[in-house]
C-alpha cells in the first residue's frame, strides 16, 4: 500500500480507502482467529486430547484475547503506536505457524496465546483507526469495520472445512499468507496514522470524559452499556451455538436444513451490523440501543412457540435488530470518554468476546440438564435487560466539535 492510496486525514471528510482497508484487515484477523476452534477435531484426534484439554485451549485463547484488550487500548491512548497493528498481525502469523507444526500440547497453548495477543492488539487499535477515518460519521465507520469481522468469522469455519480438514494440521500454515497480506495492509494504515495529528502522546491533564457529564454519570452509563452487552451476547451465544439443535429437535430438520436456517440468522446479523451505525448517526445512538435490545422482546418470546417458517422469519428479525446495537454501543461509549477511545474499544470488544464464550459454556450445561427448548425459553427473557437503556444520559455535542449521539440532520 502506497502513500497515495491512503490520503492524509482531513477534518470533516471520511477517508473511505482507510475504512475499506481496516474492514478488510478485520476480515483477515477474525478469519485467522476463527480457525482455532474450527480445527479442534484434528487436534483432538492428533494429540489424543480430552475435552478438558480442549476447554483449556479455548480458555487460554479467550483470556489472552479478552483481558489484554482494554490494557493495550489504554496504553496506546496514552502513547499512540501507529505500527502496533502490524505487530499484532505478526503475532497472529507466528501463532498460526506454531499451531500448524506444534509437536505437543504445550506448543498448542503457546500458539493459542499468540493468536489471542494478536486479536487483543487488533481490535482496540483498529476501532480507533475507524473512528479517526470516519469524518464524523462514527456509526457508519464502526459498522463498516465490524462487518468485516463478521465476514471473517463466517469464512473461517468454511475454509477450515474445505482446506484444513482434508489436508491436515500443517495446512493451517497456508493461512499465514493471509496474515502476511494483513501485515502489508496494516503497515500502510500505520503510515497514514503516523502522519495524522492524532499520533501524538496525550498531554498530561487532558480531559478523558465528555465535558458535560460528571464522572459518576459516565461510570453509570458505562455500567449500563455493559449490562446491555451482556444481554446481547448471551442471546447471540444461545442462537449461534444451539439454534441448529433446537430446529432439529423441534421440527425434525436434517442437519443441512438446520444449517441453512442458521445461515439466514447470521446473514441478518451481518445486515444489522451494517445498518446500526448509520442509523445511529441519523436518529441518535441511544434510540438505536433502546429499540434494538428491548424492541426484540416480543419476537424472542414468540420464537420458542412458533412454527418453522415463523421461527426462521423471527430469527431474521431478531438477528437484524440485535446486531444493530453493537456499533451504536461502541460509538456511544467512545463519546462518553473521547480521550480513551482505545481503552473503551478494547473493553467492549473484549467483554463481548468473553461473554460469548462463557455464555455458550453455561447454556450448554443448562441444555444438558433441562433441554434445548428450555434454553430458548430462558433466553427469550434476556432482552428485558434493555430496560436499563432508559438510564443512559443524552450525550450533547461538546466544544471540541466531536459529533455526539444526537440525530444528524439530512
């Protein structure tokens, strides 16, 4: 990528080449990250692993990928590191190669840690880049950024099934080429960032929260947003992990038909991710958050009792609405603490990732004891937590000219 490809940041203008590039890199990052669980069948047979060892592998990866994100985000808030994204993708590359040629379980754990570190660097910094390149359309930028990750997560298992499973563990190293391509693209992004006015250490004593809100208001709002993230990802974990089993049990669907229904839901999630950000830019992020979480409650309550056609239709509506919340939540949180964009991005991406993993495990235990149908009935009430959105303050525009969560006029 050359300097002519990524133009110098300009106030008020959206740098679409930068947004497109960072979205592609998000696709590559999440594709690489999704390969680890996709190759568990190979690893279990090749290393004679127990389910407990598989679980420890997942836990090692998730802890590294989740807990480090806000720490790295906070560090780069204080001292920008334009080329840290390239380093993070390099860690993922080394992790892939380590997993591909791992001789023992300890090496598998090391590979998982390297993958997790790459992800923990990527998300807070890439989210910051998306915001800087937004030209004020922060919701649109977050949506474009996040849909790349959705696409990568969907492609990973497909490529694992068609490439890695037939050719064995060592073929995982072929995907190091994707990581290498990501490093090239991210070096160009780093060059763009280094030339911007934002790639400077934050001056001591600079404000980190919205000037019209007290510290208490900001802290309460962040707590509410975390509750809303909890509700969203608990429900998403239930659908993505157990929807096919629910359809097979309730409607006696064949596995391939159930997978097709899951694809409808995931396609709706991708569409909702694209829609949520721009709609938040236009009508206000608090409104999008409120409607997208609490607004799906009637549909989630109906879904466990509906017929097959209605179930598929309801799942699409739920996926579309629920996915629209995340870009709005991220940008709303960034506006609460404009001086801590990296920390906020890392905190919420890490929280989303961690909640998804813990919820899937917990709901699996519940399904074993009470049945899949009970899990879906229990999850149906989770969107009630959307009532907490009423506690979110309105975030007015402030003196720096940073667009806040009020409606943008056409």
